[in-house]
């Protein structure tokens, strides 16, 4: 996708260095950062210089490549894999990617281990791009149906950032939007601000602007009244982990959007690659919900009148805050799951049939 007219991916490997777009600096500063060691990768994941389930997984895969460059030792590689998995607990793609890499690398002591690791990490990235493009083409059909019936701009509400910045390219929730735009279908996106890190305002709106797609940032709790007014035709969100029964774990606030959509008969879709499906966990209560630093709530970053990036406190000094990063949307509130294989009902039977 594009930034200032130039094509980018969110991550690439160059001269034994992992290159990323530092998303903590967007939208005010566009900075390409070098990750040189596996510790750099773990830190980038923890502080969310990279974020979004598919991108976290790909970054972790390249983290193991850097681990081999740093110390080609099986015990160091195994420890690095454990540390990567523990860096963020909720998104299933992280563990999926690390396990996939270790399946290829465990016990390999030949000189070719680095080449094997690089090829597998690259394949994870290329696979994600293909999957996200297919998600877009499958989701495009839904937007086309709405447009053919409405014959006017299709208004889509999304939450957090499930755009190309959360993947390698295309995005998940945004991929159908990008495909619709490329096909000439008029679309407008309601971008939830998405407190506390404001990924909707800082990232989703930013990338939509760069692609020339109309969008409006709204406060997190505005979606309900927009649905009541008939100003939302559909919701599309991403997911950090979806159970095989169709329960969706995504950025906190997703559940409330699903409830509002259900109450107002607005279709609520979740877009995801198959790597985000958790086939083992049976109960959503067993999903580890990340609780992040309360400073993400109590402080905000922005540009002052001198165009300097500053962080300021917005809460009373003595107040406490709790920062749960994700919530669970039960399958009964999900209209459908948009995957690279097609659109599935949010149920074990439908997913199992789609992914034989």
C-alpha cells in the first residue's frame, strides 16, 4: 500500500536487518526502524512499534532469523522462541508463527539453517499478503451487494486498526474496502478513535487518507447512535484470535459494537486469515486477555504548536486506571467470518467445513 505515493510493506529483511515502520510515531512522523537482534524484535512487539496479529507473527518469525545470526545455537534459538511467544499473549498468530518456524529449525545444525529460516519467514509474509488479498475479494462481494441495493455510498464502520499496517499488505478488515475503492464503488469509513492507543484515529484514518478513501474519525461510543440513524451499512473488524466455535477476541470495544449492530440489524463481519483461528482453545474464558500499562490510558501523545511530539497526563494525578486490551464477542453476534477461503458462519461446523 502507499505512504506519500510510495509503495511499502510493513516489514522487510535487508542486509541481515529487519526493517519496520515504527507505528508508535504515526501519523505525525514516518520512521523506518532497524531491528538488529531478537531483543529488538521482542521490544518492538511489546511496545507496539509493530502491532496487529498477522504482523506480530511475521515479525516474530524474522526475530528467529535474527536469533540465528546472533548466535547459531539450538538452546539460544529455543529460548528466543519462548521469549517471543511471551512478548504478547493474546494474539494467536504470534505463537502460530513461532511454532511454524521452530518446526522447520529445531534440530537443524547445518550451515543452511539461516537460509531455511529466512525462506520460511519470507513465506509467512508472502502467504499473509495472498490471504489478505483473497479476504478483500471475498469481502468485496458483500460491499457490492449493499451498493447494488443502495445505489449510493456504502458506509462502513470499523474498530481499531485491521488495515495494511496490521498485516504485511492489504489488511484484513480494510482489504474489502480497498478492493471496493479500486473497483470504483463509493465507500465511506467511520473510523472508531479506539482508545487508549487511538489506532483507529492514528492508523486507520491515516492509511485510508493515503489511499484517497473518504473516512471520518468518531469517538468510540458514537457508533451506536450512527447505527440508530441508519448511517452504518455494515461493520467490519479484525481479530487477534478467533475460536473454532466463532467467538472473536479483538480490541476492547469490539463487543459493544457487535451489540449495537445486533440491536439495529446492521451486519457485523469479522475479517481474518486462517492463521488467526485458534483450533485448540474451546472456551473463550481461557483466552489470555492482555492487561497493558495504565499509562496508555492516562497519557496521550500529540504534536504541540511547535510541531514537537509530546506526551501529557490527562487524568487526575491520584487516579488509578485499568487497561484491558481485548474483549470477547460471542459468535451469536457475528454475521460472518471473512477468510481467504470464503465467508463462513461463526460456528465450528461452518469453519470446519471451510478448512477441511
